[in-house]
């Protein structure tokens, strides 16, 4: 029945075939006679006079039947067999050639498969739908959908019937290339309008494509359509949608789908559990994650390295490193070797707690455990040392990293620049910044903001302004973080006029001031004794759509105290308490000083008790 339905597509004249392709915005099919792959005679160069020509046993692991597959360790063996098949007269049947091409495709030598296919055509070995589908798949894997559709055009022109695999392969190729909308359009054209029955692989491909572009709701609707059309979804179908729902933080909906698949007798696998456990850990649903983990074990679904790594990472991010260490030991006892991702998570957990000696122990043990530290491993430990102000150890690790053949990335350099800037070693920070270019790297916004912060924080404002202009000249558009650093630096050295000018120019530049920008400007104005202007800006914040927070309230209150406007400070304190914000340490210290002067009334003392 399926073949009959597809036949009305295959029997279209060439003009209708072109119409089908044009509906997909592909234009006329391209010629396959001038394929853009320079591998046409590669098998001759690789196999000429090879002893493999003369010994079948060297490339036949078994004598292949119609159902068996060829398996090769090396591409040379596959090419030798192909040459042997060409030397045999009459030629082997097209089925054997198809199995050989499939084996080469499984080895991901797509260009070579295309060259061999073309050689067969020149030798007038007639292709069938199976070998044409292999060619379509090769072009799809090489992201050459134009030639993939050309093969479809060739099939239609020759009167060879495309089957469901042909269209499923094209749909998969479009999804791989990110052209999901076009894939859906092809699906609708072939399987909806023309009545061809899709396979589950076709459905799963479209479901996956929809989820990749954020159309999870539409993917769920397609799941219902699959069931209505009598094609039973499998674990893969559900996993795709569950994963997408989890990534969108729709854990409740994902759990419902998980229960649904179990209720329908579709067994969840380790991927199903991993998606949900990861999502639960990310949303701090520890009890639920633990329950699901135990259910997983009870269902004889063995947790893998990904399951354990997810739990270790989540625990470390919560600061529960000792529990994460226990999980690591448990997975080793279960015979599951931790990978570099697991160790990186544990190291990061120790670094976040400032326990650098423990983090270094994990780092040093990685090699002994059969893993090799990667760029992420070094970045984690370098960042930890920088935050702990142990900058020399960070630099030592950086040199060790390059000596071990690992290439530092932008994160590595940005981390070191930030570390040097924080402790005032600006000359070294600038040298590191320049060294990025020697590695062919372009500094990102973090690298620029780190060095800009260091220059401003240590009073090198003119150098900071020059650096800021250089950043603009490089084509990198400054964001609000860069402006905040610069405004703060200008206020710090008393260049209030320049800071004010820059602040009021932000909206003209299309940059919206943040609450930190306002707080910085208010602080600068108060420092220069311009309390009224600061207060006006404080009130103007919310008019401009920037809601006041604890930082802005505390900044304004301290400004009032600094300028001896106690009554206004008390008024803002009342307002802050009513809004549910709390005084910070600096504000409390000022309040204590005022109280100790014994110049306040009972109402102020009562207010202080609420802070």
C-alpha cells in the first residue's frame, strides 16, 4: 500500500518533479555530472597494486549474504573490495555494491562514497533506489542539500520511484542543516498532501527538528498525530520531547509525558531518566531527583556516567561538595569510571567554596585515574586561584597548560586578565591581553571589562579612556557593564563632569542605564556634595523604568548621612523598610554613629529596630 501511495509521486513527469522542487524554493535540479568532489579516482591511488586485490580473506570477515553488512577496520580495505568487485565480470549485483557503499558511509567517508557511486555510473552499473538513497544521504551529511535534491530530481526523471527513505533522508538533512521550516514543508508536501505513509524515523526526525527550534508544543501535537495515524511512537520519540520540555524548564509537563510513556508500555531508558534528573537538579528539586534516581535503579535501568555527572555537578553548584564526593565514590564502586566532565564539576565545586588545595588534589589525581585534563579543567583551577588571589599559581598552571599542548582559549586569558587587574598588576594584565592576539584570539567583552575595571579601580583613568576608545575602534560595541566601570572610575578620581556627560549620553547611544549605573552616579554626586541633584536622580529612576533596589536605597541614605541631611536620610530609611529592603553593613555603621551621638529622637530609634 505504501509503495502504491508513493508511486503517484514517482510517476510525475520531469516538469512536475521540477515543480515539486521549486515549491521547496530549490529551483531546477543541478546536474550531477560535475560533482564538486575531487575524489573521483581516489581509490586507484590508494589501492593500485595492493596485495588486497589478490586475497579475498583479507577484506572479507564473513561471506556476506543478502542481509549481512560489510564491516571494515580501514577505508583501504573497503576500496580494495570495490576494486575487486569492478574486476569481476559479470559485475556483482547492485545489492552488493549498495552494501559496500553503506559500509563506507557508516565510516563517515561521504566524499569517497560519492566518488565510487560516480565511478559505478560511468561504468554503466545501473543504480537502484537503494544506492540513490545512499547518495542523497552523503550529500545531506556534507550539508549539500542542493545536490541532495538534485538526486531526487534525477530519480524522478529516470522513472525510479523514490521511497519513504528518500524523503526521510532529505528531511533529516534539512534538519541537520538547521532548515527545519523547509523540512516541515517537505514533510507536508510528501506525507500529508501526497498521502505517502511516513516511517517512525521520519516522524522522529521532524519531532526533533521542531524541538530544536523551540516548537515543543507543535512537537507534542505531532506526537498525537503519530498515534492517530497508527504509527506507535517509541522511546526515542518521547525522549526528544521530554528533553526539550526539560530544557525549557517545563519539568511538570515532562514528568507527565514520562508517566504517559510508562503507562503505554514504552520503557524509559537511561536518556529519559537523565533528562529529568538533570532538570530537577537544576531547579533544586533534590527530593524529587533522588526519588527518580531510586526508581531508575529499581526499574533495572542502570545509571551511566552522565547520570552521575549530572548529580555531581548539581550538588557542587549548591556547595554540597562532600555529598558530590560520595556520589563519585559510589559510581566507582558501581564500576562506572568518572570522565573528565565529572572531575571538572567536582573541581569547580571546591573552587566555588574557596577550597583550592582540595581542588588541586582532584586536578592532580585526574591523570592517575586515566583521564586527561582539558582546557576546561585548567580554566576552572586557574579561575579558582585567581579568585583566591593566588595569582602566581594560576600563571604557573597557564604555562603548564601550554607545555602540555593545550591551547588556551578566550576564557583562559580573560580569567588571568581579571585576576591580574584585581590585584593591581596592570602591566602584566596588559601583556596578557596583547598575547591573546598571538594565539589568534579576539578579546571578548569580559576581557575588555576586566582590564578596564583594573585601570579604573587603580586610578589610571586616562589610560582607561584610551583603552575604552580602542575597544570601540575594534568594532566591539560597549555594553552597560563597560559604561558602569568607566562612570565609577571617573567619579572615583573626581571627574564628575565627564562622568555626568557620559551618563546622560547613554540613552542617546541606545544603552539603558541599569540600577547599578544610577547608584554609581548618585554616589558620585553625593561625594561632590551635590545632594539635591543626587536625590532628583534617585527619584527619577523609576520614572525612567529602572526600579530602585536595596543598593540604590543604601547609596542614597549614605549620601544623605555623608552630607549631614539626617531628616532626609530618615525619610528614605522609612521608605526602604516599607519596600522590604534592608540596610547593608555600611549603612548600619553610619546609623550606629548617629545613635551614639544621642541627637536622634525615639521615632528614629524605633525605625532602627526594624532594620
